[in-house]
């Protein structure tokens, strides 16, 4: 993969998929900022001077603006953005509280809006860039007990397709990666019997490792994907086959 840009932002870049994306960017020489409320300090420390943790609540537009402005003050540009920060609060719809609904939408969808809007004007002022938003096959297929999560992830798909159309002429590419089941902190509490039942629907019969999602993200960010925009790449082991 080839990266001609210098600076990236990865939300939720201190754990799971986001951490693997962060590591990959740094390995390719990209200065990478981790935007997260809590996790990320250890990752940044391990990766050295090309990575910095900026404590940022993606649901807080002012906090996002401050972190982006700090990035611009340091480096003068933003070339890549990965909106990866995510949150779940599962419940059947009849039992789902307004708080459970709003929190998931706020992190997963409003957070994407805040970070994209904040970074966008700097990206299109410069040489353009590449944005990858992390959705989920739940946003395509739905999932019982996840009406809030599925709605937020489906919203990311429509958001990204609109973004790609609005700013393609400014050399900005925007794509979606939609993972299936991945071994991260979000899935570690799934009971074993339920995990086995999920795998019955996965052609490859296993959950993904986070780096198996990060590699397609890095590809879409890179110059190797220079003619790909507005697409949704399902990385789900065949869960949504057909």
C-alpha cells in the first residue's frame, strides 16, 4: 500500500480495529492522531513519536474541533480520517429506553458527523484525502436487539455515499467498511452458546481478528484505492453472502 499523505486521525484508535488501523498507518510513516475519550495513551506511547493520543469525546463537537485544530497547528493538514469509535447498548425495541437509543446514535452517527465536518474543510483546502467510515453488517441486515446500533450503522452508509458525491470533485474519497463479527471488546461478553450460533451463519465459521478488518481499511485509505469511492466493503467472512 502507498500513502502520499502525512497526517491521519483515527477515532477509537486505541483498541480493537482502530488500534490495528493506527498501527498500520504508523508503520507506513503516517503521523497519526488517536481521538478517544479514554483508550489510546498506551498505544500512542508504544508507537512512538509518529502517534499521539488526544483525549476527545466524539459526541462533543467543540472537543472535536479543538483536537482537529491542535492537529492542524502541529502539522498543517489532515489527509486521512477513519471514523471507528463505536458503542453498543443492546435491548429489544419494546424494552429499549430513550437513553439507550440516543447514546448509541450519538456516538456512532453524530460522532461521525462531528469528526467528518471538522476535518473536511482542511482536507478539501489541501490536496483532498481519503475517509473510511466503519459501519457493520448489522447496518445492512439488521440484528435482533440492536435496532439502535443497526440504525446508526445504516446511517453511516447513507452519510458516506452522500459525502462521496459532494466532494469527489475536490479529490476526496469516502468509503465504508462493514465488518461482521470481530473479536474485540464489543464482542468479548457474548456467551459461548450465542457465539456458536452466530458462527453457523458465517461461511468461514469464525470471528475475524481485528487486523483482518484493518487491512481493508488501510487499502481504501491508500493510493492503491485511488479510483474507489462511495463503496461499501463487507468484511464479514460471508455472513451477508448473497
